[in-house]
C-alpha cells in the first residue's frame, strides 16, 4: 500500500483513499504503522489524511447513533472530546465533576427548589471553584477538560458543564441561545409543583451565574432593537440543541483563527446533528 500511496497522480490517491475509508477502523493499525515508519513526506501526509477520514467517519456514525437517543448529554460530549483529544481520560474528568457536586449538602441537593439549586451551583462553580469565562476564539477553551482542569472556558462549554451538574441534582434546565452567549432556562416552581403559569428564568454560566427573568431580557433586547433575541429548541431535544450550538461555537473559533485544522471535522459533525 505505501507504493500506491506514493503515486503522484491525485486521482489515483482519491480512489485509494475511498477504498481505505470503506475498510473503516480496521485499517487504522496499518495506517499508523505506515505513518510511523515511512520516510516519504507525501506518504506520511496521506496516511494521516486517511487516518483522520476514518476517525471522522466513525465519530459521525457514533454521533448519529447518539442522536437517536440523546438523553445522556455526557455521551455525546465524550464522542466529540475523544475525537479531538483521543488520550483524554473522560471517565476521570466526569468523576471530578461528580466529586465537585458531592460537596453540596445532601438535603439541599435532593429537596431544594429550582431557585435554591441554582444558587448552590453558582456558589460551587464561581465562589468555590472560581470558574472564569475564557476566550471564545480559543479552540481549547471550547472543551470540557480545559474548564475542569484550568477553570476557564467558552460560553457553551460553561453551559454544558452547568447542565451536567444540574442533572446530578435533579434540576431541569433547557439551553437557550442569545447573541454572544448561551443561557440556561428553568421554570419557577410553586410548592414543588410546576405552576400552570410558569415564570421563565435564565442563568448565564458564562456570566458567572448571573440570573435574569424573561421580562428583563426582553426589555434589554428591545432597547437594542433585537425583537427576536431568543432561540430555543422547538422540535429538538435540548441536548441536541446544545450540542449544535456548541459545535457552532467551535467552528466560529476555528474560522476566527483562519485555521483549517479540525474545521472539516466540526463541519461534518454539525451537519450530522442536523440530520444532513
């Protein structure tokens, strides 16, 4: 195969690349050996291209499987994280989050109303763990391990971490996208029962847990002449909506840096989550 990979004709290579990707993950071991042992720059570059194409195809397949049953946000997150950072210890990372949440008083985790749980999470993340907003244009700031390990992250990854923690304490949050950030919405409860006329409330994880009512946000954006400021999932599962918003953020980060690295992968995953 290395001889064929060295053929200067690009059409020959494209035909060979298609054959290799059709084999799938079973071809990875041989490709990695070629990449490690060849002295020819073009063969090494093509081996890397084939490896990336197979891994992209496999991750997309797994994401589409997740899309059919997206109730576990962490599973979708794991697929994308391990695609870009294959040596990441995802289980260890999630255990760190569980340990953080375990610091919260047990009685408050189980019995507190939604407003009180928001206060608990805000205290944990922004007063105890001192999480801070990062640069949305920095690729690594868009990933969970950067936020958990270095306490800095982009808007969507702050919201994603907040959602994962909320699930640990039985708090229902729905992602909402507004210009420049990602908010999380909850419904105010009355006597631990959903009210027939709920009041929408929003928390901004990227804004260090700042909270807003829908009326406050509506007034603010009307002043900016942005009448249709809020985007929320209508026919989508909230986890899918958040994943799409997160991938858009990563894609925008790569575009701002004029980096082709990983861009095709993000584009493919984003389209895959739209069913395209």
